[in-house]
C-alpha cells in the first residue's frame, strides 16, 4: 500500500480540542468549554484507506480539520509523514488536500473556471492543472461539455467528482475526505465511491475517510475507528469492528451505547 517509508502517514498522539461558547446564565454571560475531541490517538499507514465512523457531532470533522492544518489542537501532537502539522504547517500543506460534504465551489462559475481558480490559488499552472483534472473526470464518466456549465447545474454527485479531481490534482500524499457522499442519491454515492477507489488504485495515496455510512466504510476502508463523544472507542478492520452480536448498525450502536464523557 503506497510507498514504504517506515514512517506513519498520519500519527495522532493524545490530541484534544475544546470549543468555548458564551451562554446567558443566572449570573449573566458565562463561558463554557465543550470538548469536541478527547485524548485521541491513532496511526494511519502509507497507502491505507482509514475510515472514521461516528454520529453527527461525534468530533469527526474537528479531528480531520486538525489533521489537515485547519484547526490547532489544544493538546497532543499530530504528524503527517513525521512532520508536525503545527510547527511545519506550510510543508505539510504541500502534501495534502481535503474534500468535505460541501465542496466549496463558486456555483455561478463553471467547473473549468473553478479549477482554474484553484490552480491560481495554489500556485499551479492553470492549463496543466485543468488538463489533469479533466482527464480524471473523463475516466469517471463526466462528459467534457459538463465542465462548461455553471456548477449549480451539475448534480451533487458530479460536483463531488469535480471536488475529488481537484483534490487529487493538488494532493501528493494524503487525501482527507470528510463525509464526501453525504446527501447524495444512491447512484451518485456509488459513483463517488468508485471514483475514490479508482483514485486510490492509481495514485496509491493515503486516504482518511470520515463517514457515518457503515456500508461505505465496509466497502472502502482497510481499517476503521469509531469516534463517540470525542473519544475513540474501537479500531480495527471493518469486518471485526462491525461484527459480533448483531452486525453492522447493531454492532455500531452497541459500541457507543455505554460510551461518553465521564
């Protein structure tokens, strides 16, 4: 699976993240700290597709945003191929890209225009960048003429394909996928999953996938972890983590049934 470096692709050591909120209490405005990620440790190997499972609000997106250098951890350490995401942020960013449920396009612009914009933003050659992304999309059955219409006229599945092509053209080592198939119809979901598998086969990237779709995790991932209330409660091959008395959803709910904050 990918290059053998002897160094973990992603290593998370005892990481926590708090968000502080103000609320109106009996004594006026009070500040409270909410723990989104609680002392999480995990290791992702080079070339692995690693899945993070959890309910909405479990801390999945917060953890991915920290790994992708978009949020600072309050404690602990995260390294990508041995490099600290806080101390060496600029270097780490050269190796990774991220796709979320909302792909972040200018919807009135075409796919071509959005890809040219991304190329300029990241200091790439626009023509070459677009040609590489277009070639990927052609393999995923997105007709070239669809790249010339406003993004808002593309289906959600087509938009996510463009987002993944954009990310793959940027990422050289690690691709973070934060619930990339959320809200898609079954056909579009399957097409995006096929695009992810095809990209992994061809580029050998390390892929970190956040999802609450158990079937998706079982289909795509070599290993999965279950996050609940900010804590890692299980980890291993999906056929083991989601097995036992009551498989799939039943096994998942049994894992989180008695977990939570102290």
